C-alpha cells in the first residue's frame, strides 16, 4: 500500500498506530496531529512499541531508536530536496529513491508491532480489502499517467 499510494499510506499507518496506543495507554494525544507531524513523534511511537513488548516480559531485537532516526532523517532530507528547484542529476536520483528508503524503517517497525501483538487475539491485516483495492486502482491510474507524461517528455527532449 505504501508504494501504490506514493507513500501516503504512511499517514494512515501512523494514525492507526497512535489511535491504538491512545486507547491502550489512555494517552492524552491526538492521533491525527501525530500522524501529520510524524518527524516529531516517530521516536516516541517506536519507544511505546518497544515498551509494550517489554511489558509482556518478552524481547525483540530491533534498534528502534536508530530506525526512528533514519526515518526522520529521510523525511527531512526528502523535504529539503523537494524544495530545491534545480538539482544536479545525482540529487534527483537520490530524491527519487528516498521515499522508497522510508519504507524500511516502517517495515521494521511493523514487524515489531506484529511481534508485540502476537499474544493477543487481534484482527489479522494480511490481506487487501476492497477499500485497499480502490486506493490501488486510483493510484495505479495516477502511476500510469506519470509514466505516460515522462515518456512524452523524453520524446520531446
């Protein structure tokens, strides 16, 4: 979903994580604000996940602090590169691949969350719903238009 939606899925992902933590820990937090301003709340989210695992007297090997830092740095660098109008080719390539690199820390965090929730009887989210397919179709059309536009630009150049 992350790739299909050009990374927009991460907003929903963060929202759902904060919503669950708010309910479990009875936090005085706004999940919607924390999903919009992820660079300020990623570290605390990963700490909550890590602490939740420890509460159950279990351990999971992941460097939550380094993964959160990597995520934040990738988001900040991506934002900076997107603000610069004229970039050398090398930085253009970097700016294309950074959003894909953001996927790694989130993937590792999701693995830790899945581990944390193993003892609980929770609804499995391993298959795509009809709503997921609608999003995939919409963004698939968008991807097709972007690819088409790029091929037209290449022919014009």
